[in-house]
């Protein structure tokens, strides 16, 4: 058999894994790999402008397509720059495989040029990582990396490749299958637990279904929709779970949590049985843990045992993959012709509809100044609710989640766990690589966009036309909102006295820039932008700087303690809440 | 339920570079207590056995066990505090052994089932094994200024009966 280099082996492994795109940035220690990439056409490399963007772009590609995102960066600063991208993927359980160059094995530990302990520095923010010291182990390690990243609770896996390993030669053999004695994720739920859960679920008088990103990651949407419609129960979703159940259906009662709808949070607070599916009881969802769902028995379905009873005690835990567990539940209900308590359910829906009538997402529109919520609503209309939306982090992210109802999974892409500003633009580019024929929109703000604006150049080079909706209020809006509510309007370091001319910036990168200053121009500008199918258009909306995100549960509050727009006097939360942030 | 129960957790894991750091990292990153930790390869050189002592309430220990299990390198683990088990720790103590202390130290070492490994005009070096609390008791029994140096291995343990941890 012919002997080939480690670099060639790596590229052949990527081909075997069906990798379409590699998001990366070259450097000294990965030169052999780049040379091997040059000599083939199967794996296409996307040259980003900053390694953080490589992580986010691969991440956006993965979230949109369901396939693993793949990253290649050089040693030292290449790795440290990529860490934010890796940590972002880790917090949201996104499958990434990251290949990092390393100094030659003989120099490891010598403080060599561009050396950093990549395995050490990324250990807390990867699902697993490997340092390959022997070229004969390379193919098997790559196989393991893809296997670990994409199975169980997905996550980023990093493979560190010393330069000499990419030069050394060996025979290439790619294992068909890989088995790890220490890693066997549970897929099928325990039949006894599922049976117990079904009994509890059907005994509910005031049931509530609460789902998270796990439903999207496991492609469990079909089963979820079937179960919810079979039961007729209300459903709420976390920020990460939006789109798993069609948001325009009447059984969906909105996002829950800190900026969730009144009806979703009230229903959570008042329910007697809570069915949590692929969600992890994050602090942004629970509010003050002692006040969370005080009267509820809880069923929790999750593939990660460590998510169960981590923050909230669970009565019936079920470890397994969402579609498998939900299918088993549906089968039990259908086979035994079980029915929920329809009278109680009708009463429960009447109560929920009363809460709904509060219209907690209503806002006062204006003829003078553009309201950010209005922009999102118009965006929804102009795109017929069909666009893939990525967002950055801040107020605009919450408005996007609230005012753009997502009807399908993988349509909504945002950094929920780590809350990484700068995520949106490269993620939109990644999503566009996955779905070149679909409209992809990055909803961002004047703060976030400046963190990764250099990627406009990458988007020009690879012709990935996305629409950028910049809700420009001149402030770091979410921080400003907190300063207004909880720091007596001491706006410390949240106002940008100098912002670039975003129209000129877009034009400088070879794109189209538009500035929109009047509410009457919003829809027209959006229509004009989306008509330019093959261009990246930067829409700079100058929006009301004083607008806040409502409803809001101040930290430390219970789910039934919400502030609603223009109804409540703002009160500072107590010190305990401030600590929770 | 005591809020700070002591748990002896024994882990069978891949004998890979970095595996130990993953365990140590987990404890520091999540703010768990770790009192002692001992690790060595097993009869199967691809596997290591790591034993650690930690404290926490029921919920924290449950999380520690789950988080450890989640590490890719961890093959299997057992909380020995939840089962009948033997705990042993090795301690080496260098004591003063001159004048009246010389006979006293020998006597104490005998009572605790220890062995004197090294003898000089002025010192003994004593080896003791037992549970952590037995070793604590020995140290309490010895006059404080008679102790020159203490080296403890950290606790290790094994389940009683037919139960065995294997890959």
C-alpha cells in the first residue's frame, strides 16, 4: 500500500466524512495541510478573516444543516482566537470538529514560536480533545473526533496536529466504524420511565410542555409536533428551542424566561405537570429557582444525564434521544387509546387565553422614529416568515426571538448559552454555505456587528449574499436597559460616541449599504434589499434608542413577577437579584 | 441528610495523556471540593484507577458522579461510600525519636499496626496504613512537635464482596 503524509491523510479523512467546507486560516504549523488541500478539489476551504469567525461560520453551517462544522487553524494565536468560537459551540451543544496546528512534537513544551497548550487551553470548552503524536493514529483519531462530536449530546471536538505528524508518512486506512468502551450515549429511553411519564402527563389538569435546543439538535421536531397535537397541550420554547414547534400554531404560547411572553411564564408558574424536553433549566428560563414552577411535578427528557436534576429536582427523569423517547410516548398513548382530561384542559386553555389577552408583546409604534420591533415585524412580512435568521447578542436578539415567529427547526440561529457578540455575521455566512438558495438574514446591532465586521470581506470573496439588518440605536442596548432599570440610569460605557458610517463600510467591502431613518421607509428598504438576490445588503436602521425589551423578569424574580411595557413602575430588584445578574 | 458528606469515588479510566487533568479540571471549573486524589495504572496498562475523596450534599455528589461519567475518558466509576467497601491510605511519618520519645514512638507505631522503616539516632520513619480517620488518630496521638514530616497517599478503596469494576 502506498505511504502518504499525515496532511494527505487528514484531507482524505475529511473527504470520507463527506465534509463540504472547511472554515479556516493558514499559518506556519499547518502549511503541509494547506498544501494537501491545494492538491485536491473535494473539500473546499473558506478563508475567513479572523479565526473566531471560522468557529462561528462552521457553527452556523452546522446549526443550519445538521451536519458537523469543520475548522482548521494554525497553532498559538490561531487557536486562542478560535477559543471563543469553540466555547460558543460548546455552550449550545453544536457539533464541530476543530483541527489545530501545533509545533513539532520535539518542540512541544519548549515555548516555541506560536506554541500554546491547545489541548489544555480548550479542555474546559470542548466535549473532548486529542493531541495526535503518531501519524499511524491520525485516521482513527479523526474518525473518533467526528463520532464524538455528532453523537449523544453533540459538541466541539478538537484535534491538535503537530507539524511533524502532518509530514510523517504511513498507510491510509479509514475505519468504517468506531467504538469507544468509555463512551456509549443512551439513545432509547427506559420503557418503565416512559410509561410512568405518560401516566403523569395524562393525569395533568394544568399541563405545560417546555422544550429546548435538544429537540432541534436531535431532529425531534416531527415527533414533538405529533405528540403536542395528540395531547392538545400548550407548549413554550426556550430561546434555543424556537422553531421546533410551529410558532404560528395556536398551541404555541411563546418563548418563556426572562423575556418570554406573559402567558408562557404564567402558565409555567401555574402548571401542575411540566414536561421538559431537551431543555436544561437554564437560569434565564427559571428565574429564581425557589419560585420556579412551585406546584408542578416534572418530567424531564434529555440525552445528557448531567442535565437532569442539575438545577431543578425532577420527578420522572428519562435519559434518551428526544425523537426516540417521544415516539415511544406516542406509541403508548395510541396503542392504549389514552386520553387527556379534556374538561380540565378546556378550563386551562381558557385561563391561558386570558393571560394571552394581555398582549404582552404589544408596543407603541411611532410615525417619527423607527421602533426595532416594527423592523422585525416588517422583516417577517417581507420574507414571508421563511428566511433563515441568525442573530448577534443583545436587545435585537430578543426582539428577533419575540417578533419573528419561527415555523421550522434550524431556521433560528443564535448564541444562547455563551451569548457571544460577533456570532451573527459569520454564522449567517456559514448558513448561506449550507443553503445557498435560501434567504439568510443576520439581525444585529451596532455593538455586535463591529466585533466581526471584517467577515464582510470573506462574504465578498465567496459570494454568500446575506441581508444584514442592523438595529442601530447607538447604544449597547441590553446593558443600557439594565443600567436604566437597576443602576438609576447611570449609563456607564454603553453609548458609542463614534460609530462608523455603516453604509460606507458596506460599500468599502464591495456590498450594498442602505440607511433607513423613517418608519415609512422600513418596508420599502427591505423589499429593495431582498430583491437584490445576489448581493449582500447592509441595512442600517436608525432605531429608537430608548426602547426596552419587554416583558422582563428581573433577575431574582419568579416567573409570575414580570415587568410589562408601559404598565409597570420600574423597581430595582433586591441585592440578591443583582448578584444573579 | 448531612450537607457535607464525605464520599470516596473510584474511577476506572483510559490511561491517556490528559485524562487526569480532565478530572482535576472538572472539579476546579465547577467549584467542587476535592480533598485527595490518587491514580495509577491497573493490571491492564490501558486503564488507570483513580480514587478521590470529595465532600458535598446529595445533589452535588449526584452532579459530580454524572459529570465524571460524562468525561469521554471515564470508563466506569463507583461511589464507594454508597456500598460496603474497604478504604485504605498509606502514610509515611518522620518523627523525633530521642530520649523518652524513642520508646513512646515505637509503642505507638505498634499499637496502630505500623512499621518502622528507617531508624537514625534522632528519628524514626514510620509506615502506617488504614482509613483516613485512623491515620488522623495516630497523628493526634503523637505530640505535635515530635512530628517532623508527614506524607499521605490519599485514600484509595475497593468494594467488598463479588462486585468488581471492569471495562
